[in-house]
C-alpha cells in the first residue's frame, strides 16, 4: 500500500513559506522608493568607477509618486528623486541594497547639496509603458556612461552596462519590459495553508527574520511615539485613548510610519516591498499579543501568519498601484489577531473579507506623512472586521466585491487594484505633477 504523502507535502509547504518570509522580510532604511533610486544610483556610480559628472534618472509614474513627498533618510531633510539619486551616487554603498544610505557622512550630504546646485547635474524624466516599478539611472563621467535598470522589485537589477559592455541582462531585450522571475513558493499561499503553517508548521527557517521584524519595527514605532515626527498620527491616537488596545494597536503602527515617512534613519523590516506594510503587519499583532498574554512563540507564529496573508493579498495587485497596500497588511494583522483570540479558520477568513469589504480601494497618492493616517484607518477596519467575525457577523457574497469564499474575495479585490485602478493611478500622478489642473 502506498504511503500517505501528507508529511512530505507539509514539509514542502513549510520550506516554501519560510522561503517567502525570507524573501519578503528584508531590511530597508527609509521609504523603499527613494532608497531604490539611491541604490540604482550607487550601483551606477560604482560601475562607472568614479563620482559622476552628471546623472540621468528615468522613473515610472509610481516611483515618482512615492518619492515626491518623503524625506530621504540620512540626508539632513532633503526630498525628491534628485536628492535620492545624487546622495546614493556620492555616498551610497551599493552592497547594502535597501540600506544603501546607512553609512553616508556629513561630507557626502554637503557634496550632494553642492552638486544639486549645479544646473542640469541630475535630470529626471517620466518613463511610460514600463512596469509600475521601474528605475533607470545613467551616470556620466570622463566620456564614459554607466547604466543601471531596476524593474518589478526594488532591488531587481535587470540591466547593467558600462559604455558598450553589458555586465548584467541583455541589450537585445527591452530592459523596461523584463520581468522579475516569480518565486513558485508564492503559488502555495492560500489562507487555509497559511493557518495550518501558523498552527503547527516548522517556522525555524524564518525565525531569524521574524524576530528581526519584531525588533526593528518595534524600535521605529517607539521612536515615532517618543518624538515629533511627521503629522504625529500615532502620538495623537495614543493621547486620546491610551487604555484602549485597539487604539494602541493603531497608534503603534501609525507611529512607525510617522517616523519613516519623515526621514528617520532607523531601519525597518519590509513586507511586500514596503516598510509601511511591514510595520502594519507587525505592530498591531505585537500590541494584541501583549494584551492577550500570549507567549513569545505564539507571537512569532502570529506574525508569520500576518506577513503571509499580507503577501498573499498583495500578490494579486502587484508591486505598486493606486491601491493602498497597507490594506493588504492590515488584512494580515487582523487575521493574526483573530488567530491569537482563538478564532476558527472561518472567522479568520471572515476577518479578511470584512476588512476588504470595508476599506479595500483606499487610494495611494504617494508616500508621505498621511500614510500614517491610512495605516490607522486600515488597522481600525481590520480590528472591526475581527470583532464582527468573532461575533458571527460579516459581509456576504454578492455585496459589492465580496464573493463566496475568502480566496475569491481576495482575487476580486486584487483585480480591481491591478486592472481597475490603472486609470486612477494615471490621473493621481497627473494631478501630483501638475499635468492636470482640477
């Protein structure tokens, strides 16, 4: 008689989910879009072998949108693509990827300001008909040109060249259209499988990155609560209802965004390519774990559940869009809170459906201080969704985008974010760059 295959399949699932967590939970210093620009510029400067005499930066609309209004970390308050690219080229360490600006010096900052005063040193243009996440940097010096192209993911270098010598990728293929090779591990992400993994899966392969997420994101959240960063959304919430765990959960998440959107130099562990999403998936879970008195092992497993749900929901939308990604992370946090409260898998699924049925479709109009308020709203919706689910209440199939199952609802909302909101994204960008007058 053939032996049952369940243990083998479980082993494959556990390795795949740990692989997803290790791919998702990387460290980033500041908002990931300006950091990705700085990384591309640092890599271009290193390829050139000297400080550039000029830079040309071409970006997709979503990159321009997400860099426009945030402070570049370790820049002494500078904002914008020009500042991110120039600082990356002058003082960035390309080996550090999304922590590329961690070691910049005061001399690097002064040199960046000096170069930005030169007319035409760094030019920026919108590149159309490319992936939503697209950055091209050309660095010039002494008659030589280094070119770096990043597409689809923040550190996914699809093309690099020095003059006529191709170092990565291929000139024969259009680098603007080259896609990041999808990790097949993501295909296994389903809500039931994620819950099973949290319940009894082998998480050892991802424990280190999960523990790091707890430590880093807790630190930047505390920084946002202790000092006046951004619009101080987190501090405002905490001052109003400190004794309310739901409000504290919102405040802890918002405070981390308050700090990082305004240039705080503390690193964060990202999820779905976003520090804001990494914070949103983490801090409400930490706060409820303390309130519920769960042990550390259960907290780590709840965090794994949160991150994987976030990655699953966001996977239908894509890297950048007009759909605010913190909603996906809030779905994860709500699901994890429900799991820690002893919710059934039906109640966990209903929490996700209730969250999407409420705040699915919040628009992303760029990275900026108000992201903290959107995080607060999304986490509030997730907690409400959990409370409703635990009471046997929820939104039903046929009501708006809600479908018969949680998986179908996630897919329908993802379709709206990926396809339906494309034109919305274009119009938001046109307004932000002044092309459209309202």
